[in-house]
């Protein structure tokens, strides 16, 4: 599946931030709660929420509200999904930063 230049530009602009790119790579594997992402990225909740808002506005992630908690996962039905997968699978699983963030993965603290 191919996408037009405007869609590719939006996709690349959204993924141009290191934090959003790593989040999307993580979402390929499973869903995460905001509180988990706060811990893993060692960022404030508002900062994490801003990144998630941009990913959600681009249509790249799904948000699932469970009580007061919000879980995010990759949106497999977005038009750019094939392109996203191609980009995200280019990230080395042994990348130092990705590995460091994954090591801080915790069980959902919001259940």
C-alpha cells in the first residue's frame, strides 16, 4: 500500500521526535498505560500526554479508557500503518536508548 506525499510528510513529521518514535516502536509490541510511559521515559505526565496527543491526532494510536486510566496501542487500521511498520522495524532492537527504556518497563501500576 502506498500513501501520497502529504500523508508521508505528516507521518514523518509526527515520528521525527525521538520520544514519539520510541513510543510507537513500543506500541508495536503491546499497549501501555500513561503511568507506565511516565516511568519509562522519566518525563512528566503532561509531557507524555502531549506526545500521545500528537500520535492520536495523527491517527497512529488508539486510546482505551478504563476508569480513570488511559491505555494506548498502535492503530492497525490507520492508512499509514504499513508505512509505520516499515519505519519502526528499521529500529535496531538492541538500540541503546530503546533497550534502556524497555528495562524500566513496569507492570501497569494503574490496575
